[in-house]
């Protein structure tokens, strides 16, 4: 079973090393937050839109959920876990923490 969370440093290392190409990076922030900054390989699906879009997510892939600071993503992770997804990882600290470790 996949870990339930990943540190921002570990996530950034995996992202920078292209280890997440076959996984889903799910950014659940609002559109204005996404527009300000986002990861190129991320999928944008705001938290409020998750329930009606579950069929867009592949249950066979590991889903790394991120938001601004790691709180909304934790709630989305719990929601996905209770709806049949078992490979869901919360990115601790969110994009704010991950950005610190990203390559320029």
C-alpha cells in the first residue's frame, strides 16, 4: 500500500526526477490559485468539483493530492479513500512548501 502522505521535499525530488510521470498529480486549489502558480504536470480539479468528477480519475494510478498548504488536499484524500481509491497520497505543506524545493 502507498504511504498516506509525502513530505514536500520528497515530492519535489520525485517530480524533479520525473518519477511521477505515470501517476496523477491532482491540484485541488481554486482557479485563481492555479492561475498564480501550478506544476506543469498537474491536473487541476478544484475541491468542490471532485464529487461529480470521480470518473475522470484512474483508480489504478497513484494520486498525489495537493492544495496550497495541505489541508484541503487531506480532505480530498479522505474523500477519495472512502470512495474506492486506495492509492492516494497527500502532499504535506501543499504547493507553498513544494515550491521551495523545485528546480529553477
